[in-house]
């Protein structure tokens, strides 16, 4: 599976992930649950009002970098509105997973996030090493402007990267409506039943899709990390059946959704319909977290198959589990936990026919655990066999360690003499070694 045709200095990063989100990808209250996310409060870090994270870039709702290059990711999407499944907007699109795989390069890939404090890092690395980024990821909350979104998409294109938009707004919209609870999931589960919350939410999805269509080119829309898993776990009456659980879809009053059921399945169908109607160049991503350490994959399978519509790719959480922490930092690798995870995710990918991307992966022990002595491929090959097509690193700071959001990983960085030390230089070295002889996907 080794492909030696790539240039030795040409490192391809999978994923500059656009996160249209709010407070964070992983709620620490879910850690004891079946699908538990990560730590609380990722934040946007790109200067959006109310987004949290690192300091902004100057314009309050955008990255303020003023980049104007053209460039762009390879491929142009279907662009004509007729390649989006059945195209009739009835919520039963058959999905575009094969089309997505055709857009992506035939290799396992890596990516990083783009927050305000890390904007320059991929540019500098690309200039110094001839690295070509394929994806760019960040957070945009409900208050972020569409101009901000366009700037981020353009930044991805300037890098030759494919944008991945993670829409993450249900929690903040529910809070703004006055809902409260002991855990973040309690707030979300109340908000999704409120017609006003969901009308604002679907209107925002529509605007994002319209902006994505205007920007043009292929991109991925990942919907609601954490909240999707909470809906499955805590809003289906322990059935994992998406046709259960009240969500205000038709009740929201959005004119394009009037015939859809007011259920979790209706919510999923609404997202795909809005994509089909307004942005056929967009691929739809669904997040499923393994919060009980590789248990009950059939729960996720039941949920996905009951949505009544098709997504194009799956996202899931870290390749190294929280249970491997030692003295405040993560062990480089835990084979038992990893094998359990691979069994969990491969059951899901086999049943659904979808590939998956690791998202929000910590820098340090995770990249060392994946690529300890590449070109030995004993770690990545099983991931590919389980359906993985890439890993996205949570690059939060260039002045660390930690270089990822601290709440999402180590309490402290591994010792400086440990091979899993939290180092961007080491990450870059490992990726360069990998892409000197990358592994193909098929």
C-alpha cells in the first residue's frame, strides 16, 4: 500500500476543518456516557464575537487577514445542482459518499485547525517545506458573520485546501432562548423542541449553504458534534431510533421543511434537504462519538440507519482514549483501547458504507502513537482497514505546549525527553516522513 510517487518534501494535510460552532466540541459531562465527547469549551479562537478561544484577528467577525489569493482545492463539486443525490429536496437524498471519495486524493491524510493564534503556521510551513494542505478547520458560532465564513473558505482555497464546515450552534441557541440544565446536553435537548430555536437554526443552515454555494467548490459540512450523539443517547427513549425523539422541524415554520416529521430523523432530513436545495457542492458529515470506549457500535448503526436520509462521511473523536492518561499526560499508545475503538468504528463503517475522519486529535502523543517509527505502517493500516481516511489535529497554539486546546487533552505536556512530547516540530517531521511514502486508501 506504500505510494512512493509523492515528492519527498511534499506533505499533504487532511483537513483544515471549518467549524461553524459555539462553545466546544466535547462536553466533559458526556465522558461517562455512551458517546462522550471531550472536554468543554473549544471556542472559535478566530475573533468572532462570543466565540471564546484565542484572541481575535481584528475585525470581530472574521480572521481579518485580508488574504486575496485565488488557488483552491482540487475538484469543483458538481456545481450544477444535479449531482446531489435525487435532487428533489424531499429529504431522502441517497448520499454522495462515492463522489466525495473521488474528490479526495487516494491516500490517508492529515490536517490541522486554523484558529487566530495559528493562522500563520500552515502558511509558513507550506512556504518552507512545499507542504500542500488539503483541508482547513475552525469554529464559527451563531453570531459569526457570513463574511467571516467567506474569508475562511477563501483562506482554505488560498492554501489549496478543502474546507470542512462544522456547524455547532444548538447549545448556544438553546442557552439564548433561556434553557438551562445541569449538563450541556440537558440544555440542547430542551432547545431542539423549541420552534423558535430551531427556526433560527435552520435559517442559519440555509444561509451557510447559500454562502458555500456562492463560494463554490467542494467542501464538507459536519453537523453538530456532541449534540448528535446526545440526541441518540438521551432523546430516543433508549431505543437509538431516530424516528423517536421530538425535534421541532416542521413546527419550526421554515417553509422548506413543512412536510418533514418533528423527530430526530426529520432534523437529519432537514439538513440534507437544505444542502440539496441550496448547496449541492457540499458533502454532509455526521459525527458519532465513542464515549464508552468501544462499546455498543450497534447503537450507532441503528441510529444512522433510522435517519431516513444519507450522509456522505462520518467524523469521530480521538484515536487515543482518555483512559490512557498517566500522571496528567497521555501515554503514547494503548493497543487494547485502540483495538476496541477500531472494532467499534469498523462495525459502523461496514454497516453504513461510510468512511470516517478522526477529528480534534491532540498533537504529541497522538501523532507519535499513530506514526511512532514510520515508514512502519502497523498503526495506520488497521485504521484504513476500519474505514479511516484521515486525522485532523487540534492545532490551537504555536507557542505551546500544549499546541492543542488544553481542555481536550493533556493536563500537562509529556516530558520533553518523551517521544510523545507536545511538539509541532516533531509533528511536522512525522508527517514529512509519512508523505515521503504515503499509504493509499484503495
